[in-house]
C-alpha cells in the first residue's frame, strides 16, 4: 500500500515553495528597506583609501552593495494622504462596479432560470463566451467605441443632425457635440462592469437553478404573490451565489491595474497601478511589497466580513483510497 | 403577461448587446482595409495573410499555447495527486492545507504575481520562460484541486479496498478504479487550468522576462502605441474556434438529452 506521506510530501513541499514562501517574501520585503552597507574609510600612509566593512573585511573599492534592514518607513509612507486617497478611490470604484454588476446580473440569472427560455444553459454559454476573447483586447475595443472620434460619438452626431430640435435641446442642456466618454472614473467603471459581469451571473445562476421548484409551487399554492415568493424563497436561497458573485467581482476590481490604465488613460490611477509602478518604472520593490500587503489585508478583511474564508471543506470520512 | 415576457427577453437582448458590442467591433476591424480604427477602408483579408508571417505575434501565440498546455498538464497531475493526498489527511492538517491551497484564489492576481516575482528574485532565477511556466502552474493547481475534490468525496471508499483485496497494486487500483471515477473532475480541472493560463495577463506580467512574452503581454505592449489589426484577426480566429467548439459540444449534448430539450448541465470550463 502506498504510504500516505509519500503522496502528501511532494504536494506539501510544492505548496510551501510556491504559495507560502512567496507570501512570506512579500511580508519580508514589506517590512524592510534597502540601505547602503556601512563601511569606514581608512586612509593608508601612502594616501590611498581602503574601505573596511562591518565584518572586518577590507577592500580597495568603494562598497556599492545594499542591504535590507528592518524598517516601518514604508508603512508610514503608505499612510500618506496620496496613497490613502488612491486606496479609497480603488475601494469606491470597486464597490460601485460590484453594485452595478449585481443589479445587472441578478435579473439575468433570474430570467434565464425562469420559463422564458427553452435552452437556458445555451444562453448562459452565449453570455459567457465573450470572456474567451482576451480581456485586454475587449477593453481596447471599448476604447474605439467610446473615443472622441469613435463610433458612439459619430452615431450621436448623425442623430443630432437628423433631428435639429434634439440637438438644440441638448445644447441648451449643456451637452457638447462631442461627448467625452473616456479617460475618467465612469469609463473605468464601465470597463470593469464589462469585464466582470459574467463573474456575477455565473454563481447566481448556478444557485437559483438548484432551487427546488416545488418550493416555489408550494409558495404559490399557499397564496403567495410572485413578488412575495421571490422575496421569501428565491432571494434567501440565492444568497450564497450572490456572495460568491460579489467576491468574484470585488477582488479583481479593487486590484486591477490594466483597465484603469486603458479606460482611464492614466488619469484615474488605482492602487494596483501604484503597485505595478513600484515594480517597473519607479522600482521600489520594498514599497511595492508594503502596498501589496495592504491590498492583501483589504481583500482578506472583505472576505472575512462576507464569511467566505474556510468554507470549502465539507465534512467527510477519513478514507484511504491509495 | 405577454408584454412582461417580452420585456424580460428584451433585457437579456440588451445585456447580450452590451457584451458582444466590442467583440463585433473587433471582428469588423479585422476585415478593415485601413490601419486606423477611425475609418472603414473597405473589406480585406490582408491582416489574416500578414498574421502568419508576423514573427512577434506568432512567437507570442506559440508561447501562450505551449505555456498553456504545459502548465495545464503539470498542474493537472500535481493537483490531482495533491487532492488525493489532501483527501487522505486527518481533519486538522487537511483543513490547514486546504486554506493554504486556497490562498492564491483568495488573493488578488497582483499579489500572486508580485509574490512569485519576489520568490524568483530571492532564488536568483532569471525571469523568462521557466519562471513563467512555474508561475502558471502555481496559480492553476488550486483550481485543479478544487475541481477534483468533490469527485473524490463522491467516490465509493469500498471500491479502492475491493481493488486491493482482489490483488491490484495501488498503481493499478488508481489507474483502473479511482481515475476513471474522478476523470470528469480531472478533465474539467485541466480545461480550467488551460483557460486560466491562456487568458492570464497579470501574473505573466510580473513573472516573465528576457524577451519572453505571451499574447497578453504583446497586446499590452501594443495597446500603448496602437494595436495592429493582425491581433484582431488572430483573436477573431481564436474566438471562432472556441465558439464553434463550445456550441458544437453543447448542441450535441442537447440532442442526446432525452428530457424535452431542457438541459440542466452545460459544459463551461469555469
């Protein structure tokens, strides 16, 4: 019989190296900063300078190495208003995105599980299919629809030419001929709703679909109006799906850095953009790690608030199958 | 009642329009005989011809596919054995390990990407193809474990014992008895891993280097200067393949299903 440990050991080792150690690295980088290694200059009798390091070793070249030392400076920096404002904006955008996704997505799941569509699963598949096109491309495609000389604006222009009264009314309302859709917070939210909407629809659909239809029939038989049976049966039973959907939308929304760059044109930086910058242009890995820690804490706090941690282990008997 | 039904259908129609609008645009642009997005220069297949001679795009496609299939294969093996190992653990360690395995899914992609990048930096491994592959395996394994676990729970525990009582070695028992039973979970884990890997941008962004780039990264680099219509052509081809494949598979299921055209399950690798 294969030993249990022989099977578990490689997997546990793998999980340690690729899940635990990387997270420990983030913590380590987050609580340290880099500083030049300390040395003392010693002037020799012949006028040349040698450098003595702390461990007593000497070199003739000026030490250039840096070392990591423990410091909470980056935490202090993180709490500066600039970064707090970015975090708040990220949270705001993510909350709005999640709310819109829920408002748009719940009815979709509800309608598809109803009696209107003969092949609900196929319709669901059609709703999910766009996700197979690279999300950067889809977002980029939105830009070409929304840009100043884009399709939407040219359609609006044509409509206004055709109906002068509408044009005059809109002008009097202060709506310009070329509406600027892109490069603001609303554009970023649109991009996020577009990319994450199916994350909301899927879990809600799965849960509503599993609701025992006889419960609804019973509610109707007992005289409940459709609205009441929705409120008393469908809604409570669908809550787990709603929570799952909220998580699946909120977490990527609060941390994205691509959608904000494309749809926001760099004018609406979010916390994810700043993290990305720390590992690219400004290259301060330590501060980047501190910000990553912040994001991690925010996400975990959010999940904790929704009660979504440690829920996957259903009880089962301990059995040996290998 | 009828107007209500129409209203509901119209709503689904609107959502579909919202979801498909940029895709339709993309497909149109792939046939546009003009480099600019702003104007329509007539119908052309030029981008489809040029696509196959573009070394950068073809290279990126090759990287995406090879990383995708390799990462999916490795993480399916690792995740399946991992799930079995987890399944056989005692309650406490199992729960601890499950929380660890779930971490990458709880965490945002940015955090996963950054943490893996720091790991490679610490180990002095130069970023490139290998680190990209390792990272993709790292974020795919949890999804495989997640899809294999439920199948293990449904398994009849007596089967494995029976196999061994009848003289099967553990390996034979695994291959002949366990694996066929959990195969649907293993397969959906593989497909999920493949999908995640092919679609990934964020983790790849942090963990690749030395000129190795997959499609997502190529598109990201292009997006700042303007995306070549060749990429649109490629995406149209990929989308068409996926579309035909999935619709085909599901329509076949529909036809086979004896229950009056109403199908409970649809094969969506998500």
